[in-house]
C-alpha cells in the first residue's frame, strides 16, 4: 500500500545518518527493494513452521527463491537445496553458506533430494518458480508428513496430484500477502544473518530501466524436474 511504502521510506531515511554521502544513499536505496522481497521469503518461512534442523528444497533460484532460502536458513533449516536451469542464478545462490544449488540441466531434482535425505525427502518444499510445470512430480520432493509452501503464482492453471498429497499427508500452505514483517526483516539484516548485497548484480540508470528486464524477457520457463 502507499502507506506501507511511505513507512518503509521513512524507516530508510532513519537508517541513513545526517550528512551521509549521495553514494551511501544510493546503496541504501538499492537494498530497499531487496528488503521488501526478503519479507516475502520470511512470510513463506513463517508459513512453513520450520523446526530447527529441517532440510528444505526451493524450486526456482530467482530473487524470491533465494530470499525464501535465506529466510528458511534464518528460521532454523540446517541446509536448503535450490534448483534452477540458470547457472548464473545458481552461482549467486551458491555464494551463501547452507544453500546447495542444483543445476537441473544436469540433475533431476527429486533424485538429488532423495539421495541427500536417504530417500526420505525434504521436510519443507517451497515452490518459488511460478511455473505451472513445477507441479509435475512436486510431491516426490516432500517427505511423508512434510510441508509444501506455494510462493510462486503460475499464469496457467496447474495440475495437482491429490493422491500423492494425501498418501504422504503433506500439509500445504500458501503465500500471497504479508504484514508486520518489515521490522523483523531489518533486525535480521542488522544481525548479519542475511546479506543482501550479493543479490544486486547490476545497477541501471532510470533512463535505461527497460534494459534491466531484458534478461527476464528472454527467459523461457522450463520444468524443474
């Protein structure tokens, strides 16, 4: 909401000391949007009801997927696997301790998760790609009694394997909005447990804003399995 954005800008202004350089202000503004995306990850982690030591699997290594992985680690996961077809995205995700990238051009995600969990499956699976095809075999990733958190919003309708969900008694949670998380996001960043700077790979002048979207426009959604 406009009120929420105004409150966040006011908080941002508070974090920048009087007399700060223009460069410092620019750095803070670059992190501003990243903080907002982190709140989505924190909402997803909250909905997952993570137990310390859980193993998580994230589908999609875009900005939201990486934020979900970081929030899951901060929430108590011992390690988080994250999958994508983009080597560039996986390289960024792999900079963080505790996040294990899985290149879907080489490995099947379900096979990797099964191998790394002794055939048990991940305690929590986060779908953060927004691809309708991500739902093909998604319950093969989740352990019996585990949790699936739906974060990405597919454009198309998705097929849903009800029998697989029921046979494993998977708890399903969804994420759409969040509230009362901004302060906690700031506290998490201030603690040093989450570093957002590696996620800012390029900076564009406002006049060149369209160029910032060109890599995404060229991206073709592919199945994660």
